[in-house]
C-alpha cells in the first residue's frame, strides 16, 4: 500500500515540476513521465497521457503552436523522440503499444500520425510526415508536400525501419527489419512487408508477442 501511495505522489510531483518548467504546454491525464524532457517553442501545445501509460527516457519537442500528443492506456514507451514542427500537428499512439528505443516520430507541416492499438515497434525506427526540405520543379513549385501517416492496430515494425509520409499500413501486418515504407505501398489486412521500398511478401498472416 505504501509503495502505491509513494509512486502516486512521485508521479504527481514530477508532473507538477514538468508543467512548471514547460509553460505553454498543457499536461493532461494521469500517466507516468520518468526522465522525460520537453523543449517547448510554441503556445497551446498539449501532452495527454492516460492512466496506465508511461513515457520513460523520452523527448518531446514542440516547434510551433496547437500541437497535440496523445498516449493511451497501457502503452509503454522508452527512448522515443516526438518532434512537432509547424502548427496543428498531432501524434496519437493507441492502447497497449510498446516501443523498444531509439524511435523518432515526427509530425510536421500540420499533419498527423496515428498508431493503432497493440502495435509493437522494435528499435531504430523513424516515422516522418515530411521530407524536411523542399523539392522544386522547373517552375519553382514544391512537389513534395507533407502527408499524414496511418498505422493500423496490431502492427509489428522491425528494427531500423523508415516509415515515410503518406504511408498507410493495414492492421495485423508485419514490417520486416530495415524496410522503407512509402505511400506507394498497396497492402491489405494481414500482410508481411519487406524491402526498400517495401512490398507485400506474403498475405493472410498475423503475429504474436509470445514465442510459441
């Protein structure tokens, strides 16, 4: 009982200190923040972490206004960097998601990243809505606009993968290690994806966190 009370008070104290030092960030929810750093260079940015979720050794970087980070119940993230650049971006991480470390999730130029429930990310993964620089045609028009990213529920992403703007990964899918997934991917539910750029290797598959 004493341990539960101590952890609850410690969490509340950390969250109070976090908010005190990061003005312009609205902190919502009762989730756990531990050794998590926020660099806020904007206004009206929101971090919402549900009870039963935790961020450990993470970094949250806001460079703009009205950006939102949602972490839902049962999700546990370690060594993840969330980067928001521009205004009105959002990152929504579903329930019971795990990320093993050295994961970068970047929502920029007013776009969103949605990660479904029960996803499993290995390490060394980058998810980006933008190329960060402009590609210009002969008339001076930019031809590489940012795009949203959607990752369905129960998706396993292997180590060192790159998930680029406009990507839609259907639920129950697997992305093989060191794959680059682009908006050109045409996959259905239960696909095994691999390659650079990734393509469908096999259909009608799923996966289990347990080694059975």
